[in-house]
């Protein structure tokens, strides 16, 4: 793909987000065809310098960068965007931003509460020029416009949202205080909800002619993500602890050891449990009083785990998949190398390869998980160098500095 072909081709987003949460959400919109213009300060988005870095790396903002001014972290979440540089501490560049927003559907940012207002480009200013503008924000604890939090002025990172929401408490080995997720879900999920929120608000604005402010609090998003924490306590006042490798209510439903790693097996229902017993050569477990349904299996978890683990441990991941794949829900615990060689990943185009500027080898980032039959979405433009498209965008919007 070398052009925007997704279903959001008629949407223009002014993207003032940086780091991970906001850029991830705007990358989803860009994948779907939105015209996403990334506004960066003169020194650039700080994530440009975060590893992994290519061999031909140049500092962002260098007058004549010899290679590429970003690494894999930035590239993964800023594909399909154009970058312009604006110094919002100066009056001329603030006027440029206002003019861009006058012709855009939405502006998104993830700064601390009040920062954009102090710069003179907050929602109250922008809506005066464009009443149909949607203004979206990601904050650690939300914005006072949608609900005043006692933590509104606190800074927040992924690990904070994971911890306060209860997600970290139910993750990790049993008997511990909890672990953060292996990926930054405290950023990724709020960014995903922001993408949904802005498309919904634009839909409303096009019907009504009236835009609005909306926000996604990282804490709020992770509470929604960790809904099981709320439901278990809300119904039974049950506080879930770290779940380890298995489900707190279903059995079997977890990760079991193999001779070369681990495999996920989920067989809580009778059909899948019987199929698993047959594959293991343990038809006796189908009628055993300790294993006859998921409720008693959960009450006898140690016994059930031991029976399944004894079988899986004597086989490789591939052998277990060959025995129960397609019959019992299962899947190997993949490493990155495994993922890159998985035929599903290739067939679904979930690894995107592209050439970096400068003297660098071909690199890969994740592809778009949203697939359309007609309005194809996905990668069409490599991640931008800092300010690479400033003059192009200004000309497109008939603006001068």
C-alpha cells in the first residue's frame, strides 16, 4: 500500500500526543485511513530516542541528520503519520495550530491538565474558531471538565494505571503482591479507547454540527480493562489475588509446561474436557469425581494440574498442538522468533516490513489487526523524520508562518 485507503479517509486528526498512549491510538486511526498530522515540539517526541535504535541513528532535531532520527519504539506507533514542528510557546506557531484545527475534525493530546490552556490553545479557544471540532485528551486521572478527581494533577505512567486499577494485583505468580503486564497495557488500552472515542464524537459532530471535549483517564481505562476485579468484588466481595498461570474460576484454563516451553490449554466445558482426556489417554478422568465438571475441577485444581502437566511435560509444544489443535482450545507460548515464523502471522499480514532512511537494514513492526474486505487498511507510509512534512502540510492547508 502507498496511499490512504481505509474507511477513515475523510477524517483529519491533529495529533499533539507523545510517548505511547496517545500515539498508539492515533496510529490506529492512521492505519484506518485518517489523515493524521503529528505536531511535535522543536526537540521532537521524546520517544524518538527510545531503543531499539538502528545503526544509522541521528539525534532528533539535528540540522542534517545522517540517518534516521527514531528507533523501533517510535516507529511502531507513529507509522502512517506526517510530522510537522511547531513551537507552541510562540505566537505564530500557536496561530498555525489554530488554523490547522479550523480545517480538521479533531485534535488529540495527552499533556497534563491545563497545559494546553496555559499555552493558549486549549479547547475553549479552539472551539471558538471551529465549533464542530472534537477535542480529545488522555490524562492519568481525567480532566476536570468530565469529572474532578483528587488525583487530577498527578503525573501518571503505564505502571501507575496498571497498579491502581487492580490489574497488577491479579497478575504474576500466586503468593506475590502482583506484577505489571509484560506489555504496557496501561498505555495501550487507554490509547485504543481514545481512538474509539474520537471516531464516535466525530460521528456525532457531523450529525449535529457541534463538537465536544472528551477524555480518557488511564486509571478509568484500566478499571474497564480489569473488569473482573470489579465484578468479583461487586458480586461476592471477593478480592482476586495474583492468578499465576491459571484462571481463578475455570479449570483447566491456563498455561502448562512442555519439554520446550509452555502451552495454553482451555477446556472448562464438557466437550473440550472429554477431547483433552481422550488425547491424553486418560479417559478415566471423564468420570472421576474430582474432575467430572469445571466446578469440581477447580476445587481439585492441584490434582487436575498435575494430571495435565504430567502429559504436556513429556511432549514438545508442537506435539501437544498436533494432538489437540482444532479439538481443544490451545496455543503455544510463542517467543518473538516463533511469531515471525507462524503461518497465521504471514497469512494475516501482521508483520510489516519497511526501509528506514539512511544506511539501515530492512526492519519490521506489527501490522494492523483490523481487516476490511473493501476499504483496505494498514501500512502505507513509513514513520516520519522530525518535521519532515512541515512545509508540505502548511502548503496543503494554505498556511504561512
